[in-house]
């Protein structure tokens, strides 16, 4: 299905607990994570900082990328984040509307 889909990585802190997800509304999903209504995992481990995201037009591409990233080892995930966000700053303000 053609649209706007996002693969995203949340972190509890720099080099902290990571969460990888996919959504068609990243700002809404971030709000759900931060209110504790998205997943028990992110609420339990306080994983709320958006440190990385990619946008796709096709849901199947986004899901495939999410699966790929989840299969990566931790070192690769950290390098991906630090390539574009070396200070692990929250990227919420960079999400296209």
C-alpha cells in the first residue's frame, strides 16, 4: 500500500535500551510510547527518545527494513544511529508532518 511509513529506533539513553518499530504515523506513535500506551516494553524500560528513523512509501518495504534492523547485532545498530546522530539527540522535531 502506497503511503508514508516509518521505521524508527527509540533509546532510553545514549547506548541504552533500544526499541525498533514501524508505523504510518510517527508523531502519534511517539506520543503513545511516551504516554505508556504503545508497548509494555518501552514503558517498562523508559525507551522514549527517537534517535533514528527512515521513511518509506510502501508498507512492505518498511516492514522488511524493520525486520532487517531487528536482526542486526547491537554494534551495527549503534553505528547506524551514530552515523546520522552522533550525540543521540531526540529527533522528534525532524519528523516530517
